[in-house]
C-alpha cells in the first residue's frame, strides 16, 4: 500500500497558485486593453474628435478578455480604407 502525505496541502497550494495566476492575468488584460485603447485614440485622425470620442474599452469574460471598439459610423473606413482593394475581415 502507498501512502501519500500532504496531498491536501498540495491541492490547496495548487489552488492558491491558480487563483494568483488568474488575478495577475486579469490585471494584465485590463492594463493592456486600456493601453491599446489610449494608443488607438491618440493615433485616430481628428477633425471634430468624434472618432476618438467613440472609442470604448471593455473587459469581458470575467476579466480574461479585453475588447476595444470605435462606434463612429465611419470607423471601419478609417481602419480598413475604401475602394476595391480593401480586405475587411469577416465579422467587421
């Protein structure tokens, strides 16, 4: 017969590490999301400022996913251009 001592302590420590890694990941996702949003707004062309003001950063899926969107009607044209040689990714 094999006896394992300390299995409960090991399981507890693994759960603690998992929670710590998850918390650090959420912090990094939020930091990166807002940093990318700020950079995108800074690079956006400005006429009246509508495009920059339409930018929105969101943290989704319990903090594990970030989303940046621009809701101005013409945002897609600024990002992808216009004309026949433009390739807009599916879902945009």
